[in-house]
């Protein structure tokens, strides 16, 4: 009888030990699965409102960044619905984007999707990607970009500008459209294209075009290797064009003038030819007549 009781007790203890071991094993597998399953992993340092301000060594604001969410302890802070302000001489440019990253070590901001940078005077840069370098007070992109200011719209591939967008450089495939500020709806615009680069200086009101430059409007077409286009700050119209290298002037009738360089005074409607000059024009019977001009 005693032996039977002992045997039953040992059996119960064995079953209990087996049950405990099974629960421990099951719990370990469950814990391991949870730690390896990214869907079940919980973010450790994620916040849902992020604001950051960086100052220069002299105490001036360098950049402000705001976003809806971020992993603040990572080297790269991930942001959504970004609003950034890059400062230069107390005048910030405000940049918005759907997404962005801030690299704390490199002090670099990368923005993407619907990026719009706007200055206080209304200049806008639009692109799908934009890198901001706060310490250099510079922003750039390698993809297609647009810059719009007053009656001048610029498109091209790759753009770089200072933090106030006072000076912007486009790399290639540039198109500039200049609308008449008084007749935007009726007047035909002036369109200038070039292979690039293009540098436009809004403070000096001049744009420098390089390689296969073509300027067109209702009065004709002007082509050259390079072209400097000056704007009147008051009227916001083209005031002067200086074209250099393989210059060709063509009017709507097809008559052409060739020259080494040309200065076109738009406000006076006067053209000054320089270097070797040759004209090709058509008489009434359609025959061409060439004449060398000195």
C-alpha cells in the first residue's frame, strides 16, 4: 500500500515537472518569435511631434526643423510632413516636404516628395528632392527643379542655390520663360533655352546662359554659344542681351544675320553687331541674297 502511494506521488511529481518544462519551452519560443517578428516589435524611442533648432557658434539660428514623427535617438532622424527654415543673415527660407531625414553627424537635411522652398520675397524652388546644408547656407538637388520669381520661370536638371535663393545655378537642359508683366494673358513670352549651365543672379538682375543658347519671341530668334540676359528691376522686362560666339539673328520672315557677337538693347529696339558679320535675306521672288556687312 505504501509502495503504491509512493509510486502515485512520484507519477504526479513527474507530470507536474513535464508540464512546467513544456510551459517554459512554449514561452521561450513565443518570446523569440516576438523579438524576431518586425510586425510585433515595438518602437523604443519614437515620438509624434518633433522640433529641433541648431545654432551657429556665434549664437545665430542656423536651421529649424519640425515634423510629425521621428526616431530621435537614431543617427538619422526620420521625419514626416516636414517644415524646415534655413537661415542666412536673419532671413529664413521656408521649406516644406512630405518626407525627410536629418543626419545629425553630417548636419545635413534631405527632403523628398513635393518639396517647396519659399523666400520672404516670394521666390520659390520646387523639386521632388532637396538637400540642405545649413552650415554652408546652401541647398541643392540633382533631379528636375523649377525656380519661379515674379514673371520669370526656370526649369532644368540639377539646381544649387544659397539659403536666400538670390543666386541659383542650373546644371543642364534649361528653359527660361519670361512673361510680359503687363500682358501675361495676351502677350507672347520670351523663351530662352540652353544645354547649360545657367547661373541667374537675382540681386544683379542678370542670367548667364551657356552652350547652344536659343532665345525666341514674336520678333524672331537669337542663337549663340553663350548669352548674358539683363533684366530691368523696375519693369521686370529684358533690357539687354549680350550674345557671343556663332551668333545668328533670324526674323519671322526667315532673314538671317550672322555675327561673332551681338548686343541687343531691347528697350531701345537696337542691335549692335560686332566682329565679322554676314547677312542672308530673301527678296520678293524668294531668291536669297548674301551681303557682307562691315
